[in-house]
């Protein structure tokens, strides 16, 4: 079967750095997405990785290791508005999006 | 962000009711999707439309019936639902169905409660 694993919930402090991990076992791989979803709102696109390595975009970075079936989302200089759920999704060999259950990130002052 | 809109935002219905969810995208996209999001579970893809034709139906019960009259509008018709169908129903669109890097743009969802 296909599986995406993320921690259910994480807590971090304003101004700090947090890393949200995602591991996957899928039939093939054609890229990995990270989305952000604030409570009661639509998921919004954060990043897409298809090659190994780190992609940096402002305070957010996303890393991929295809050989390990592993990705992480790194959030720096955390702000209260970063409190949200972060969804990891993998494109499999049939170009289907396989979603994780999401990680709820709680930011404390 | 008003690229993808959904109405109503909240819906409470009894098991014998018939209701419809509406989605509209203003992005000029050719593919539209219905997802079900339940608490602490992954997004479940329900239906996919590409150029107004249904290309995917992931074993969704017949009490859910989609309709795509044109590339900008998508409906989900509901009838004789069960309490376990209570969830957030999300609509999304993308430029095309088959491009792997194609970002999906989501609407805010309809929070459905079935009594």
C-alpha cells in the first residue's frame, strides 16, 4: 500500500526554527508537495520538490531525499501566523497525489 | 484570495435531505477536483474532472453525485447521506490534469454536518 507519515502535532516557540518531517512509501515518485492550511481555510501551496536537495523560499525551506523516501519542511524565525497544519503530498507513478494526514503546528509566544 | 470559491461554507442536513455544494474557479483552469477532509485523516480524492469530463471516481458511494457543466463550475449533489459523511469538502482546480508539477488551488471548503 501507499503511505505518507507525518507527526500529528508539533509545538514551537515564536522566533525559533522547526522542522516538520514527512516519510513516504509510494508506487513510484514524481514529486512532493508541501501545503499550508490555516484552521477553517483552504490549503495553499508552499513548495514542490522533485530532485534531491534543499529548496529555499524566504523563511521556508523544503528538503528531499528520494533514496530515503524522506522530506522535511523547515520554518525559520517562526511567527504566530505560522500556526497551521502542514500537509505533505507525493505524486506517485500514476500521477496521483497521495496525501499525508498533516502536521498541526502550534506556535507559542 | 478568490481564485476558487465554494458555497455554502457551512451546511447542516438530515439524512433524508437533498442538497448541493457549489464550486467556482476564476483561474481559467481545465481540471477540477472534489476532496473529503476528515479530522486527522489524509485528504481523500473523490472526483476529478478534466475539460468537463469525469476522469476519476475513487469508489465514492452513489449518494455523492458530481456535476461539471463547464470548466469553471463544479457541483456535488448530496442525498440520503450518513452521519459519517460529516466532513470538510474541498474543491480544487489546476491548469491541467496530467502535469506532475501542476499546483492545485483549493477553495475554502464546505463544512458539512449530517444529523
